C-alpha cells in the first residue's frame, strides 16, 4: 500500500522553522508579523474560493456541519467569535454565517425535520444548534428559541423511544451532548433557565452513554481490560469520530454541576485503558483491527491528543503521565501528518495541526507551535499541491471536515492565539465583549454589524464567584458570568453587567 502521507522534511529538526515563524521577547514566543500576514492573506483567499464555489442557496445538496452549508456557516461564526471587527467583502463574518445557516435550515425544512436526529457534525441537530446561536447574536430571539425547542423535541423523542441507538460523536448521543453544550457555551445572553434545561438533559444523556459503555466492558485478546466500549456498525471504535476518545472528550466538557455520579472515575478508568492501546504514538481504529497506520483526527493519534490534552488540563494527579502519552501521539502526527487526503479537519492536514496546537496550548512548549505553523503553511499550498497530484481532491473540497473551511478555522485560531480555546472544534465564546489590558477598559458591543457599533463601557470591579464551571484561562480572556452579574478574568477583576 502506498503511503497515506507526504514526507515531512523537518521531522528530525525544526530549528530552521523556529527562526522562520517565531519571535521571542522576554521569554515569550510570538508569531512573527510576516507569518501573521501570510496567514491572514491565505484566510481571505480561501474565503473567496469557498464563497465562490459554494453558494448559500437551496440548490445545494448538503446542509450538514460536516461537509455542507452549515460547516461554512460554522467557519464564519468562529471568525466572528474571535474577531467581531472582521469584514469579508464589506460584510461581517456574522452576516456570512447567517446566509449559510439560513440556506442550511431551509434545506432541512424542505426535506422535513427528523424527530430523532443525533450528532453535531453529521445530522440536523448540529445545524439547528448552530442556527440557534447565530440568531441569538442577531437578536432574533424568537427564531433562536424555535431551533432550541426543535432540538429539545428531537432529543426527547429519540432518547425516550429510543431511536438514537449509537453513542458516538458524528451521529449519536455524544454528538447530541456536543450540540447542547454548543448552545450552552455560545448562545448570546443565555438565561439561567435555558442553561439548567440543557444541563439536566445533558446529564441524562451522559448517564445513558455510560450505562451502554459499561454493558460492553470486556477483556481484549491482548489481555487488557476495557471498562467501557461503544459500537458503531458492529465494531468497537477507539478514536474520536465514532469511538471511545470522542465520547470521553465530550463527557469531559460537561459542566461539573451536571456530571453524573462517579463520572471522573469512569473517565479515568476508560482513559487508562485507551492509553494502554496507544503503541508508539499509534492507535488501532477498532479493537478488532490489526492496522494502526491511520494518522488523522477521526481514527488516529490527533483525535486522541484532543482527549488527552483536555483530560490533562482538568487533572492534577495524572497530568504528567497523560502529557507524556500525548507527546508520543504528536510525535507520530509530526512525522506522518501531511496527509494526501487534503487540508480538512477529519482526515486532513489541518486536523493534524490541531493536535500540535492542543499540546502547545497545554504545555506552552514552542516546538508544538512551530509544528502547527508548518502544517498551516502546508495548507496554504493546497491548490498547487492538488493540481500537481500530491494531494487528492476531497469529495467536498470546500467543507469544514473534508476541505478548505478546516484550514480557515486553523488559520483563524493562529491569528487569535491567546483567545479562549478548548481545542479542535469546541470553543467557549468570549461573547460580545472586548478587553483593553493596558487601560483595563471593557466594552459590550451591542450591534456587531453596525458601521459605528453602539457600545457601553464598564468599570472593573471585584470578582467573587465560582471559577470551576467557566474554566477561566490564564490569558485574561473575558467570560460572561450571569450568576454573579459580571465578566470575570484571571486577574480577579470583573465587569458589572447589571444592564443585561
């Protein structure tokens, strides 16, 4: 079988790349301005390609987040959440997100809304959750809650019957939790009532997932004990798309107040088993498989790295050992991660780049940022390398999980490196606030599409409140804290938001 990847000429040494990409000031590494300009240029050129080749219209044949219109909408929403001042062809990223999600939901309505759709990436549920968040930002509250209620109705019907019979990320119950948490963390000005409804529904689904996983606990042929396994089309997958890694990663992102009993012990046992299956930074796609040569998000070490870095960020006792396993995975990704399948997130170069970025965010070791930037640069030459036959043209070349939108998301995260970030797709929005660290001033942007956005300036006040649920990071990122009517930051200050 021919190799699935192109040779990485910098696998054994990346010193040249460090000098090319990074500046160091007072012990802190920053991406050079020249590299940032290249990234921004590539992002804008890619958006031209995407919007020229995939129009937001009812005539499109795919509404999904994975490979269709909603994935393009997600890409623009991600840009908006990072940079509300961003304009593409004289329109805000939010306006573009709205165009594509409207076309996606129109397709869903034309074909009939399913009452038992699971998943975020591959089903209607993901599109509807995305629509609810976008309409919350455009302040179209009635439409936002229309889609929230459609999701609640679909989930309740599917779980009770039950019609949603798989637990994995793309089409199953883990994907439902992902969709609900996407609303929980990104819905603008979310009420405590909606958060509580989502939280309790999420807890019930998580309990169902855990129960199903324990039913299939078994001792494998290599004598290792699997405390939990889930099946997709008759096979016990281990990776992120359909298997253990993706399910555990979603369970870990549930706010702690809604964790099922003994969830931490369950995840730790399952994580230990999964780590035992990683050999030399490689992982088999299924327990039955003898092949471990897939180096990609969906079935390989880059998807596992997302789980490992997430687990390490939440664990103090096992952090060091988890990080070491993650490093072996990323070493394999660095060696074999320039995939011939293109630049998408699922089985492409950008998905592998996120493994390096996840590890950099966790460890702050500059070699992983350098690796991310090199993969990013390889994504920039996607058209040339596709034309010369080095890369294959995916079925959906402009989509999120298979194509160019995946690279755009990566480039956007690199431009906003210190934005609040949870790895791969998941991002906790910083809402509509901006923060000037030099003068400690804060603004609430009321209308992100206005030429002169009306703003309200707030003064920093003392913060008191629980940090756990919101997971404030060390980069002074602002997070809306409704329970305490404030916006909190790591420095211990907050902003009064009593007028909301």
